[in-house]
């Protein structure tokens, strides 16, 4: 709460926008973080905390969109200063001028407030919250993947899980049968996809694994035994942690790749929601959370902390002891394989393979999709192949990641080796490999070839032979732009004119 207290504006009754995803915020405010803070205020319940919490909840709900004829009905303004969505000067653009997922983030938070702290809230505020939740479920019911630019298919795990909870809980609380049934149906769709592979479709995401686990903990804690949500929450949580336990590297303090969605290539340098859950089991430092969290990239997600603290006791009980032990100490060199499936984007199951050793991890996914950039259609966060290694600096893990440019890859991972093949490649295909810059302890500052990789020997073999172009993405310059605040060198391999066949690239690595 000290982190959020710093951002609190007692004059406006909102939290200042602490999102590190915006370069400058000019003392603007943010509604979602304000609601998370309000729930934390109710939990702390000191001084004016309850009064301030009621003020926040009232103001944010007053800013909820009220026009049932608009696609953004019942989502919440992102900042109280923003114009009305749909005005000529502020045209609607999903995930830009309005975010449908905020119904889930804010709606679940409102339910926690009612479940845990209704005795602190006056009746008017409670009624206002319930009215907001009813509208929330109506607005969310209009979301259909592939319609009006929306991407909420059941494979979009984290908002699908939250939507199911908000609808099922609200329907039960207010005896609205159709809303209850809708929530149960949403949950059934999520469970059915999980049952295909034993994994969530939004797989191995250090951020969104964390959000999905949040939603699943709500399923378990607040839903009755006759609910599909309650009946399935624990086993999905346990299965997710089984994956995390296999992929988590306690020494490097990272979840090994590949990653469906992420906001950085070293969890020591950016804050992921999953790190907050791991903190419960192994402590802050071992979870890779920097002592001064505000310095980390993507630190804004730490505002999620009050909700995790409230759910912690329930959550910890559902994680197998054997997994908890694997989180604490390296269990030895091993291979891990898994599958995931995200219709309609996937033509076939995605196949994941990760090799984890004491000082190096290599992971990749074989896939065949209808888009470039994974099911989130985001090449910057979809990372189909990744190598990480210990550079010798405890706060610096080296990385080599494949920046995706193809909709299909056949990947092979073995001890010390990564091979990527493009099954539909042609002469216009490229291989783009991003390398971390040297750490402060390195003897060179500039990378001119693979020989300059910090603490790692890298041998690259291509088929056919390909020319390579090397560029740099730096905060102060270079030909490339940063990704998620991370600097990198981009080794780009281009195919010769008129090439036909299946091009491939192989990396063989070992510590220097």
C-alpha cells in the first residue's frame, strides 16, 4: 500500500496514473488502479481509508459508460480526464480509447470489496456497486470474438476467466438467472479448452498467468460448490503451477521461455504479476522483484498487489507442496514439454519444448497459425523461441529471442541447441534474433558479432547460407526501437533471391 499511497491524490480522489506504459502522465489519473487502491484501503481500514475508498468507488462508477446502444457500454473510463468515447474528437478504438477488459479488472475488484468489506461500506455505495456490476455483465455479454474488432474468444484466458466470475457471481447475488447461466457458460468454455491439453490457452505468460490465477482464485474462494467455476478452479490452478514449477529457474529468477505474451525478457528487470504470486512462496528477492519496485519496468502492475494480498491465504492452499519445493531450489537439468490450443488462431495444437540447465535455458514452440504474433496478434510480446543464461551478474540474465515474422514454425530444442524451421518460408522470409547487450561486468560495450555475446558462446548455422545484418536498439539511439524498455542487438538473416524450400536456423550455445 505504501507504493500506492505515493500515487494517491487526495484532492481529486483518484490515484495518479502510475502506468509506466505511458512516457509522461502530466498528473493525470487512472481509474483501474484507483479501484485496486480502494480495495486496499478497505483492507487496511485506518484513519480516512474507508471514506476515501467510498469516494473512489463512487467516482469510478459514475464514470461507467451508460449508453446501452454503444459497444463500450458499462466499461469504465480509463482516466477521469478523457473525453467521452464516441465524440467526434475521440473516436472509439477498442483497446485504445476504451478497454473492454477493464470490466473484468474493475468488476472483480468490486466483488472483492463487497465480499470482504461490505460491513465497512454504507448502503448507498453497496447499491451503487451492485448496479455497476449488473451493467458490467450486460456490457460484457455483448463481447463476441471476431465481431466488431473484439478478440474475446475463450482462448483469451485472463479476461474470459474474469468475465465468467463477474457474471456468475452477480447473477447469483441478485437472482438474475440468465446472468448466472451466462457466467457458467463462459466458464464451461474456458474449462473445455483447458481439458484439451491440460493447459490454459494463454500459456506461459509471466504477466497473464498471474492474472488468470487471480481470476481462478476468485472462482475457488467466492463461488458455491454447485458452480462449474468452483468445481474446476483448484485443478486448473494446480496444473498451471505444475507448468510454472517446471519452467521456473530459481537461480536466474525467471520463467523460462518460450512465452505466449510478456513485457520483458528478464523478470529481474520488469515486474510480472506472476512474480507477486511467487513472492508468497519464496519471498520477494527470490521471486526476482527488485527492492525498489518503482524502478522496474512495467512496475505499474504492482498496483495489483492489494488484491493478491487479500487472496493469498486461499491461493497458497491450492498449490501442491511438491511444486512449492521446486520454486525454491533448482531441481536439476531437465526437459519440459507441453501443448496449448487457441482457436480460431491455431490450425493445430502448439507444442512447447524447454531445456533447463543450471546456467542456460532454451525454449521454443512449434505452431501453425493464421496470424503473425500469436493469438494476441502482437509480435512484440509473442516470443516463440528464447534462450536465457546466467551472465555472472545476479541482476542480469542474458537473452536471445526470436522476433516473430512467420505464422508457422517447426522448432526443435535439445541440450544446448535450438533449431527453427519455417515450413512455409520463401525468399522474402527473414530470421530475426534479438540479443541482450553486454552487462556492466562485460569487457566489451559494443557487439559486432555473435562472438561478443556476453558470457555465451554462440554458433549459428543457417540453411541456406544467408547474409546477416546487425542493428542496435538503444534508449538514446540506434536503428531499432526498444521493446518493453529493453535494449537489444538485432541479428537479421535474409534469404537469397528465388529461394524455395524450408529455411532454417540453428543456434548451439554454451557458457564461455
